[in-house]
């Protein structure tokens, strides 16, 4: 099976699907009026400094002020740092009031999109990404992606970039740093020099804009469109084909590829099939399944995924899988399959923050080691940074996954208007009990003898059927005439008691 990038463009949205070995692994989307701001550089204005939180709120022209932590300023201001460290070995950050002040204008970059009621997260350490490099203005350091694990290759790339930087800066004091991205593995000096030249020209233009002065809220630099970002960040030697269903976007992609990834430009092609591109690969069905709470495993077991404000929990269950040997073997095989499946689900659903995994309890220590090894191996393919703790005595695994954008569920769905996002609604019996209490409250407060109750049909039916005796007793006790009216538009929890 081949690995492919599928790019679907319509007037209202753009979607990019990464399909590996026939399975959807990642889905990226942008909708008109709901684009990502990550990577954009703005001229911000400090609206409020909060010394107690070591943070500030900065206006960058979005609907909500963005959040800037003192640590993001300190790392971009080496002259403010000292050798002092805290109890955890982290550098001590100076008070934020010593670094910025209210009303101050400063260039900032978005590192995390607004989510829910929270504004965007910012940094003053600006960076510009390209195919192989990340350019760090004002920093003289050179770093290599941790995903390049071969030490010989890491040393080769570091020496190569140091030589290139020395040649570029031989008449000048070095004023920039670089990070070698994962895509840089195996590339030669020509490709790296080409990337560096592009980034230097781009930064020169941005620096001129900053020196000329910009109004607060001005976007100084905007990242590439989603299709071009996909070619820059997701394209690698293992991607055998990139298919576009929009000719104009395909032409833009070819132009970008000819400039930056010319050796792979022949892998780009326009799709003109009889049906939708995503339907051909079953992507639409995969998206629908990714919005469900339960994920079926091939063995018959399943995962139950619950996303909350604080964390995501994943429960592993054997379901209908009964195994062939013994219970311990059944549990082990289910957990091994679950470790692979949940790593894919985290990536596909773009779940970030704290994740708690409840594996089925295992008694064999070797089984526990194998499951944890499988989990770490499966997560190694995830481009987002993850950190995994050891299996606890309760059989739980705590992990974190870096979150920069909303999850797939939050991007595609909204809370149910009937249950308010709880996922549950009050039963008809509970609503009937509430109606009885409301009738008592209304009669005692207004001393009325006639009432009308408007409720959902299933609630009215239950009141007049199962609760008919209780209702007759209540009306006789209160001396009240009560009428019921079904309202098809009412949700199950909704009702009104009206005075007549």
C-alpha cells in the first residue's frame, strides 16, 4: 500500500488527508473564517500585565486578547537571563514587570490557536520555518530535531549548517540561529543553502517592516496556505503521490514544489475522477468514525474515548474478544492492539493536553513491558511531541501530547442544544417529577385554579398514562384544573407551566 497526501478544496473549506498504508492518519482542515493563526507574526500591544501570574494579555487584532507568559519573553531575551535555576533545574525567569510594560508595542508570534474561551498563546521568540530549517532571528544557536536519532547524522547536519552559517556571516557577526527539521535527514548542502537563502530574504523583508513601524494588530507575517504547508511539512520520501481535486490549487502546489522540493514535483497530480477524492479512499467514513465515542478493535475489543475540558480518557475493553488460550493472554493481546490503535486515534482526532489511558489490568510484568514498548513505538510516528509516564499500580498510563489547534471533534461539532454538551439528558420520569414540583410551586405562589403544562410528547404521554393516578390525586388536593399540551418542538427536558 502506498502513502499519499490527498488535498480537497471547496469554496468553503480546504482539507488535507495523510493516508499511510491505506489508513487515514492525519486530517488537517481550514474553513472560511476559521483559519489557524499558528506561525503568524503580529505587532502586538500589551494591554495588561499580571505580575502574580507572570503573564500579560496582548492585543494582536483578534477578537480576544492573546496570552504571553514571562518564560516566552525570557527565552527570547538572553540578556535578562541568569545562571540561577529553580528547584527543578529550570532557569529562573525575571519578573514580567521588568521585561514589558502596559501600552508597549512588541512583535509576537502565535504558538497556539485560540481554544474555547482562551485566547491565542504567544512568544516573542520569532521563528520562520522552511522545508528543512527553522530560522531563529537574534539567536546564534544551532539545533537538530530530536526525531533524527542517528548521532552520526545529527553531527553531520550540525557541522554542515555551522559551515554554511560561517560562510554567510564571514563579513558579519552571526545574528541568527537555526533548527534542522526532521525533513533535513539525509539532505546535502545545496538544499540547506537554498532554504537558508529563502529564509534570510524573508526575514530581511520582515525586519524592514518592523523598523518602519507597524500599527498594533498588524499581521506582519502570515504562514502559507494549508495545501502549501502540507507540502512543506508533510511531504517526504515515503509519500509516493500527492493528489489535488482542484486544478488551481494543484498549479500553486506545482509552483511551490518546483522551487522547494523539485526532486519530488513529479509526484503531484490533479485528480479528475468520477467521484469525490475523499470518497475514493474512504476518508469520509474514517472521519465519521473518528467522531464516535467507541473505536472497534479487530480482535473484538474496543476503546472508549472521552474528551473533557481537563483531559482525555481512553478506556480499553475486551468487548467480544474471548481469546484462545487463557485470560492473561486475552488481556495482553487486547492491550497490544489497543496501544497501536489509540496512538493512531490521538493523531487522527488531534487530541492534546493530558491523556489518561486505562489499560486492562495485567499481572505479568513482561506483558506490561511489551505493551508500554508498543505504545511508545506507535507514538514515535506522531509529529506532535508526546511524553509518556510508566504504567501505574492501578494500570493507568499518564501522557501528554502537545496541542496547538482544536481537536477534530471541536472543529467539526458543537454542543448538543438539548443536553448542553453533557451527552446525557434527563429521563421522562425525572421531567415528570419536576413538573409535579413546578405545579405545586405555581399554585402556592399564585393561588390559581387553572394551569396548562406544555411539554414534549413523550413526557405528556407518561404523565397521562403512568402518572395518571398521582396527577388525579394532586388536582384533588390542590383543587386545580390542569391541562396538558404536547409540543413537538420541545426537547425532552423542556417544559412550561402556564397560568390560565
